C-alpha cells in the first residue's frame, strides 16, 4: 500500500512504553510504529537471565527486569519478541488492566497475549484482535529517504551510478548459508561490479563470517562498498540511494524495508524453502513489489509499499475504543 500520513497519530500526551529485547529487527518495528503514531516512546530494554529466557514466553518474567512493568503505567505498551511477553502480561496486570497492550508478531501464547496483535499476513493468525499487514512495520518513510538522497553518505556518493543495494541476511531456522549459497551471492556481487554498477552491501548480525569475508573480498574493488560495522551505519543511505535492490529472502524485515523504497527489488531465494516465507514472497510478487532473482537486474515501475502507517492507524483506532470503554 502507498504511504499515507497522519491517519494513525495520537495526542502527544498519550504515553507509550516499548518493551525491547534489544534485537535490531524488533526495535525497528516497534520504533517505526511509535513514530507513525506521533509518540515519543519510553524504551525499557530487558535482559532476562538464561533460566527466565528459556521459559519465555510461557514462564514468569525475570524480577531483574522489573522496570519494564513498573509504575507509572503507560497508556499503551508495545512489545516484540517472545522474551518480552511475560513482561507485557505482568505490566497489563500491574496497571489494573488500564494499559492497552500491543504485541508485534505472532505470539506462541495465542491471541490472548495482548489486547491487539500485529502479526504479518503470512503468519495466518485469525482473530478479531489481530492486525495482519502484508509487510512488517519499519522506520522507512518517504521523508527520511528524501533526506538521505539529498545528503548521501560520503562513502556511497563516490560510487558509480546506477547503484545497487545488496542486503544480506543470514542463518536462521529457515536454513544456513552453505558453500553453494555463499558462492552465489559472491557471484552476484562480482557480476554487478563487472556490469559497471556501484554496489553497496550490508550484512545482518546473522550473516555467517564466511559470507561476510567473501563479499568483502569482492567489494574491495573500485565501485564496491561493504559496511563492516565501522563508522556510522549507512543502511538508510544505502536504501535511499539504490536504483535497484537485491535482498536475501530469509530476512522478512529487510525485504519489507526494501519494498518501502520504491526501487526495483530482487529477492534471492533463501537457503531452504519455508511455507511462511514462500507465502510472504508470493504475496509480494503478486503485488508487483518484488521479483525473484533470475541472474540479472530487471527494471519495472514499483510504487513504495509500506504497511507502517496502516498499522499505526489500526492501533490508534483500537486504543481509542479501549480508552472510551475504560472511561
């Protein structure tokens, strides 16, 4: 869906607490929602000890994370990641049921995990209290992209035009990157450089060392750039200044952020087929937002697709109904 501004904003006096497990993908979603709501969140990061982390989401919260459910209680609590669920439940009870709770992603504990659940469509979670967007929430906006294009990261500005972003995920429950997949991605980077493109690559925390090293070897050549974690993170600038994007299909978040740019997005199939990933990529392909990588760049008209404003709108409307009933 095209980005719509303003529909999900709440009064600035509305208090919002984010329960964060520290994972970048989870924080990107919750912060993106907070920003779309027009609210400045109070972020409470948790670090449960191994015993409590192993019991999550079904067990009790770690008492050391008590600040997450301490007073004064917020109007809205937003959480992502299974380790946050015990704290979200405790916060709901501690507030006397007056805090409106929102959980992002499909909870293993079921639809009663929160007042509202934001679970991607490919999770196929039914329920009256479920919002099911096609793509996950993110912090990508048209304004931020325009700003990053107007003032690109100097390390990227020197690269040849047209530029291609190479967004690399990594090992997950959907499969590990073996020698064959690493060689394929190394070949993609090398062939793009040979074709005269500027290639801007970034990896995730899940990217295996062998894949990182292979891409670094290729992209040290003129026209290439690989962010190795040194200096300021150029991720937004990479997205904004890409004429085309090649992204690995194992990362739902990276694919969602890529299609929010309006660039032509090519997805490299993940190491192993997975029903949920297949459903996600299939829906995006049917919507014209992506094409599966077939060995060469293609160009087609692609409008930015970003579900974040619609997610914020659904949360705002649900909270208004909750607040009206609460009195």
